[in-house]
C-alpha cells in the first residue's frame, strides 16, 4: 500500500489540500497574531508529515519515522499554542477586570475613592481596629463657602477647586493604610486606622494648612483663598462604636468647626 501512495490520487490530493489550507491561512490572516503564526507552523509540520509519508514508500523506514515525529510535533504545537493563547487571554481578562474594579472605586472628577468604596471599606477597617484593640480616627473635611464659590465663579472653577483640594489632601496622607474618599459634593472623608486622637488632630491641622498654602483664590471669603473645615472622631479602646455612630460624631465635629468660624479643626 505504501509503495502506491506517492502515485495515488488520494495521497496527492491530501497533500494538495494541506498545502491549500496553509496558503489560505497565510492569505487570510497574514499571520498577524501569535496564534495564527503557530497554527501556520503546525500546518506546515503537518504538510511535511504528509510529504515525507508519501516519499517513504514503506512502513518503518527512516522517512516513515520522520513523518511520525513531524505528526507529533504538529499536534503538540497546536496544543501548546492553544494553552498559551488561553493563558494569555486569561491574563488580559484579569488585568481588564482589575482596571474596571479600580475605575468603579474612583470618583470621576477628583480621582479619589468614591462613596461606594468608602461604604465598603470603612466598616471593614473599623471592625479590624476594634478586633485588634487599636484606635481608628475618622475625619470629615468640607470646603468652606463652596456654594458661594460655585455661584460667583461658576461650576467649572468649582470643579477645579475640588480637584485642587483633593490633590492636596491625598498628597498629605503618608501611611499606606490611610485612605481618603469623596463623601459627596464638597465633602471628603479620611479613614485613619491605628491613629489616636492626638495624631489625628495633628494630621488634620497639617491638611488644613496645606490647603491654605495651596493658595486657590477665593476673593469672596474672609481668608481670600480656599480653606477647609475638619471634624474628627476617634474610637476608644474600651468601647465598640458602630460605623454610623463614629461617622455622626465626625460630622458633628465638622459642624462645630464651621460654627466656630470655619478654617479650623474640631474634635
């Protein structure tokens, strides 16, 4: 049978079909991707298998063994490329999902974490602090006279002010566990794990001064520039505080700071 293969129409037809399939792959894909390239290599190896088999004329000859090796290489190449491509697609999908998760957690204007992220992470951080018996401080930061800023200079300038203040606040946080989120409107909230009342007050004052020193003009305010008011609340090791309770305490402290004249810190 093998001696008749090189001269049989079926053997020649198989070789021609394989060659045509390889040419079609090259013509349609131009081997643009890694998968196309290695499929072409596998098809070329398969074509080589067919040609060597036809030329061998007999089983168990050197040509026959070479054809078998070429066949194994072709199938192994296809399998390896498919595994590589699936792994590559999985890595790309994982990276894309990570980017989407990051975008979903960020405020579109300021780039800070958004309210949804805060609502998820803050109770977790508070629970860890209470389980470990270390303090956690919460700061509510509000831009003073922001409504007048919008009404006087327009919403675009108001957006620029929000972005400037957000940049100052973010750059003032040094510890890896701290995070800041835009709470809503012109309000920001800062979560400070393992941070006592004294340290939180010092950090809040540093934030307030940094905003003043940024020098964003606000001619309609007493200071002539953008300022912030900060309210602080800190958990005590001897008691358990619910997330809403600590948040309400920080908000009440912020109200006291504004009532006392703004551009100040209250606890």
